């Protein structure tokens, strides 16, 4: 038991060290970018379970993020489960509830739609994401098109600044997401995911309930997408339906493909690159006076896909490269 917790604990300590460097050596802009990196890590890893490990193609991830974000934002403004002094536990519960409701919707959507394959599945999940966005636009008690302002965030305490409190909270969920998905994929359930990805007909002939396996992956993926949505709401403290449009789902797909289908460490690396690259390219705009950020960004992605079509890590994890050495 203790040995199984050693690597997550060391990983968390590593993230804490990075947070301390950001706390004392960088501006508030860099710090909020680091928080977005954590959100995108969870978003990319969760989608990789469906698109990479299970071999399906979903374009509705933004819808699950929206559900989580709105649940977390609404509960933090209208409900307090724990008294003052234990308010940090409130945000942990809100995040769980946001992810859980997203998982419920993942089950409701996945049960009928995951009987479809390929482009048909992508269209259905895309439609689901747009339904959620349009529904939120017409819910006045959730702010409608105005969204929700002044969302409470993770409280500081124990000598921590607001940034460090948010960063540690986000880091905890990144570690939990990675190692939960890692253990899941390397379990008996994970073999079912991989069998569906490699050959669905062969998996069915061996007695695997392929629809149940795909729904299971979809539900777990939706849960962590909801968690990512809650975290984004707490970090930005403002959300509206346009924050979770089609392009948000496309960003998640880009991270999965760029990192490598089925590689969770690849998703982490891709999330870092995709989040930081547009911000680094702002310097090019400042020097030239021409906004070339998106042109260079798109060109870099095209070159990576040409030179490394299987993604940065392919289907391997970081430890697989270490073992070869």
C-alpha cells in the first residue's frame, strides 16, 4: 500500500516545488497560466481515456466541463456544508459533486450514443456539447448569457497565498486523475478498453460487452472533465456559456493527438505546450507589431503532425523510454 503511494506522493512534491518557484519568481500572469495548465492536463488526460485508450472519438468534452463548472460555481455561491475554518473542504465536495453530475450526464449520453462508431459518434457528442451550451444560455438562474460572476475560490490559509492554495488544490486533482486513470488502464477493466480499441468485433466474440466498456470509459472521462470545469471556474472566478464552446473540445482533441493517443504522460506534455505556446508567441507580436501568434501556432502543430504523426509519445508513457535506456 505504502509503495503504491510513493510515486503519487513524490509527484505531488515535485508539483509543490514548481509552485514555490512560480510563487516567488514569476508574475501573476505566469501564475494564472500555470493554473490553466493544470486544468488542461486533467481535460486532456480524461479525453485520452475515450479517444486514445478506448478508440472512440468524442467532441463533446466541453459540455461535461460546462456542467462541472456551473455546478461548482452555483454551489460555492449558495451552499456551505462545512463551517468557517473548514471552508476548504467545501470546495473539495463541490468539485466531487460537479464531476459526479458530469459523470451522470456522461452515462445518459453514452448509453445510446456509444452504440455508434466513428463520425456518427463524433457528431452526436458534438451535438451534446452544443445542447449544453445553448441550454445554459437560456437558464436565467445561472446567469444566462451573462454567466456567473464573483465565484468564490479556494481559500488561502496556513500561510499560503491565494495562488498557492489554488495551485495545490489543482495539483491534487492532477495527481489523482493521472494515477487513477493509470491504474484503471492497467487493470482488468483497462484490458477491456484496449480490446475495444484494437478490434471491437474480436472483443465481442470473446464475450466482452463492448457497449458497457465504452460507456464505463465515457463516464470516468466525463467525471474528470467535470472536475476540470470546476477548477477552471474557481481559478478564473467567472464563467459563461461561450467559455465552453466547440473550440474548447477541439483544444482537448489537439492535446490528445499531439501527446499521443493512449499516452497520459503525453497528454500532460501536450497540455503544457498547447497552453504555454500561444502566450510565448505574444513576444513575437510585441516585436513585429503583427499578430502572428495563431499562424505560428497552427504551423507548429502541422509540422509536428507531419514529422511525428503518432504524437510526441505515441502510445507509450514516459517510463517506457526510461526502461529502454
